[in-house]
């Protein structure tokens, strides 16, 4: 079922392309394979992006399963707690800049991204610490969960990225 050594090459490549199209930012793989996934190409220490590919098709927020996994009674997007170090750590080798790093989750076919910026992740009024069994596992895991209204969602519509309002 869940592979601990998941190869995220495809999602990293997709997010590089998406960030160039939406934000005109060139990203590259971090030189340390155990660090944050992507860094801003020009300044290794200025910006990092942690990426994950979700397993839903279409719009995450209208999916009947995934936005409700946290069990909060409202829709959330979730970051595994093991990734918390990218925003709450002083380890420079793994964390380009915990003030500016962001988290991106894509859908299965890379037509939607959900972006959680660093300010949101570090705002304890917006973080909901949760525990649940994710769709790709059979064991209870800890997460940082965020409400739909606290994150940015971009959809690819007619070959153009549109930010959901």
C-alpha cells in the first residue's frame, strides 16, 4: 500500500513548471535529498517548497472524502507533522528559510494545487493539530490541518492557472 521510499520526481517536476507559470519563479531540486524538496533557483537560502502529490482527481474541495479526513467537521488540507521542521526549525541545511517556505499539494493529474504559505503554517491561530489515518496508510498519523479559507487554491482552466476566490 504505502511506500516509505516514494519517488516524488514527477510531482517535483510538475510543481517547478506550475510555479514558473503562476509566479514566474524558477525552482530546482534541493541538493540534499533529505531536505525540503525544491528551492528558489537563484538564491538557495531564500525560498523552499515542500511538495506532495495527492490522490484525488479534479477539485479537492468538492471531493467527498479527502477534505474531511481530519475529522474536524469542516474541510481541511493537511501537512504531515513530520514536515513541521521546514517551518519550525533552525537547521539551515534542511530549511532554506523557514520564514518563506511553503507547502504545495497537487491533485493526481496536476490540474489543481493547494498552496499553504509560511505565514499561515506558522500562525498558531490557523494551525489545527490533528491525528487521523490518511488515505494512503493504515496507521494513525499526526498532521497540521488548515481550513479551506486559510490556503490558496489554483486550478488549471483552459491552460491557464486561476486562483480560487
